[in-house]
C-alpha cells in the first residue's frame, strides 16, 4: 500500500487545467476553378485581339508610308515648278527679252542714225528763264528748246569728233 499511497499523493498534486477557449478553425481559401473550355475561349479571344491589333498597326504603317510617298512626289513636283519659275525669271531678266518686251509692249524703235551734241550746263529751266527775262513768255521757251535741239543736231552732223550721246546720261 505504500505504493498506492504514493500514487494518491502524486495524483493529488496534479491539478487539472481548466479548458481554454476553443481555437477558431482556419478557413481554407477557396480556389476558383475555371472550366477548361472557358479558359480556352479566353486565350483564343486574347490571341485574336492581339492579332487584330498587330494587323491594324501594320495597315496604319502602310498608310503612312503611302502618304509619305505622295508628299515626296508633291515635293519633287513643287521643286521642279520652282526651278521652271526660276528659269523663267532668268529669261525675263535677259537683255533680249527686255528689248523684245519694250518693242512689243512699249513701241520702242531703233534710234535713227543721228548725232547729238550735248551742251554742258544747259537745262530747260535756263531757256525758260531767258525767255521770261526777255518778256517773250512760256510759249517761246518750247520753241527755244526745239531751236537748240535743231542747232545741236546740225553741229553734231558737222563735227563728228565731238562725240555722240543717245538716250542716257552723260558721264555714267
């Protein structure tokens, strides 16, 4: 009995632990399962969308290339037109073109074989002033100019060594 007594004492010393609050159960994450046919349809739709996007980008690139070619053609046409206009301007600046335009539009004629003598210091105002001082009036001034012109022409024909002057300014 000694043994039993020991056991009893051992049992008495052990105290039972009060039960703790129950632990909550871990909830399992639910996996969403997609039917394989739906997954296949989604993959096919994504592939078709990406293919359509790629094709539309390729078509747009081709359209832009056509626009670029059209603009380059137009640029070349404008350059050629600019060169033609530049050539026309150069032709119109040539002396032969200027002379022909003056003959056709303005009625220019070749000068008659005449010799003129230029008087240095003579101005039409001096003739008018001389006529006014003499009391002859403005009408005589025009006749005086014609008389001077006739005199100059006569002297120029007799003295060819004095030189010639035609339309233009002396001394240029």
